């Protein structure tokens, strides 16, 4: 059986976890803020928010996903958010 993992920011993740990470990054690119759990569901094609929470838990444990205690702050390790006089800027890094 083939290895069913991919690298994301140098860390092995499952293809489904990668889908979640890419959905988070896509939301930041498109809207300038993180997605809701329901928006992640829609982006990856699942109907259960519990399934998304189950995918996010190991990503948090691996240090690939961060959020603050505020809505729509979920971001990936590759995102660097900086607030400035002109607003919020998203930087891509490793």
C-alpha cells in the first residue's frame, strides 16, 4: 500500500488534512480572515462539523494550525498575519 501522506510546511499530513489547510489559506487569500467550521465543511465536501474538528485536532497538535480566542482567526503555520496602519496583511512563509 502506498504512503498516503503529503508534506505541508515540512510536516507529514493526510490528503484530507491538507485539504483543510488549503481551505484555511484560501479563505485568508479571498477574504482576509479565517473560515468558520461550516465554511471548511463546504470547501472540503463534508457535512459534519465534527469531522472538521476531528481533522483540526491533529493539525493543532502538529503545530500547523493556530487560532486565537476570537472568531475567524484560524490560520496555518505558513500564514503570517501582521496588522499595520493600512490594515491587516497576510504574508506567506514556511
